[in-house]
């Protein structure tokens, strides 16, 4: 069964005794949990759904939760996130504990559903993985295929109450690069971009290619490149204009800080590898970045020494904390960043 069929069967109250969902598409993994919740009596959900941390789970905790009968509902759902054994690690489980758990999966009560959620990869060689696949379903939550992705994006724009033609949906997909071989983008990233576009356009209005270009991640990345260049060249007025325009186009200050921080970490990493004798091409291959990005980072590295980069990263980290805790206005933080490092 593929992911869609599994979710459809859950919505039809057709459950297996055990599931394992794993992968890097966090959006799909979280959707499994939402689907499980919706299958239960909402007023009794606290009694009939347990979400446990698999990093700290013991065999006794597992058995106790799995054996608990549902209360005023037809099933009890036990969700275990990032279970160590599925990754080939043994923190709280001995070999005998593991064997007992594997044996137990053949005896799961008919009123219990066990759902393992792993954010990342699992060790498919493990007997536990093989047993879950035998008694239930193992599903790799990978990137959506072309048609499913198209439908998903179209539906997300519809839910945001903005109009978008099929050609613009295809253009959006092309610009975002989600299906690119080395892309690290997830559905959550796409959803954030859709929300940003919908907020900019406004309910009932049309999404155009010009708007997609204006708000695209590629443009944002170029703006970040320009911002760092202007700070490095001590041009505070130009740097502040770039920041102001980005905010007006829907970017948050925290988002800008995160992207600046990410770029500076790349600058330091690229410079260190260059000093170790790596070529720019070899650096790009080693860190999994596009050669253009690495070359840009190496050029920007000439504008800042290590001490300045570390100081700026610490400032961003401290400002992030203050903004999130209401100790500083986000706009003030970014103004200080620009003025402080353009001196």
C-alpha cells in the first residue's frame, strides 16, 4: 500500500495492528498523527491516545501502554516517536527486551494500534522492522511524485482562498525545486512559501508568475547574498533597504536571521576547507552545495574574518532569544545588526 491508500484506510477506520512510518517528509509523518487523532472520539482522546518518546522508552512502559484497554472507544492508539531500536541503537533495551518486544507484536490486543514514527531513516536489517512489516505496514514517507505534488499544491492554494491557474502551479513547482535530485526542501517548506504568497496576494486574488518570482526562495537567497555583501562593504543604507524590502515582501526578521546565520556558517566551512587544500568544486561535492553557492561563500569570506563571523553569529543567537521572549522588537534587532557591523 502506498501512503495515500494507508491514510484512506485509516480514515475509513480500517486499521492494522502495527505501523512504521519513517522518512524526511515531516509533513506526511505529522499527518499520520493527525489522522490517528481524528479516528478517535475527540472527548475521550486523552484516554485513548498516547504519544511516547522512543528515545526514553523502556519495555515496561511499552507493555503498560499497549495493554491498556480503550475507554468508551473501539481502539487505543499508541504512537512512539523516534524509537531507538528502529535506528539500530539500544539505549534502554537489552537483547532479551528486544526479543520480547518483537515476540509481543504477534500478540497485540485487537483493541490496540501501535504506530512507530521515525523522523529520518531506519535500519531495515533490524528484526523489529521486519516483524512490523509482517504483522502490519512499513511505509517510507518520501517526496511526493509529480502528480501528487501538483494536486497537493493546488489544494493548499485553494485552502488559502487564493486563485492560481495550473500553469502557475507548474511554475511554482519549477521555481521551488522540490523535485530536484539534491533538494532538501520538504512539504513544510513549500507550505510556508504558499502561505507567504497567499498572504501577499490576499484572499480572492490571483497568483501570477510575477508574484511567484517576487517572493520565490531563489530571490530570497539572492537578497541574503546581497545583504551580506552590503554589510561586508560597510554600506548600511543599502543593507537596510534590502532588509526593509524583504520584510515588506513577507519575510520575518527571525527568518532573515536564520538565513544570514546559515550563510555565514557556510562561509566559515568553505573557507576552512579551502585552507585545507580543497578546490571550490571539491568543497561543493563534500558539503553537498551548489558550486555557485560555494564560490559566493568564498568571495564573502574575504569580507569577514573568523572573529567577525563568530561575533555576528552570537549576536543573531542572542537576538533570536530576546525576540522570542519579548525582550526586544524584531525590527530593532535587525537595525542594530546592520548598524553594528557596517561600522
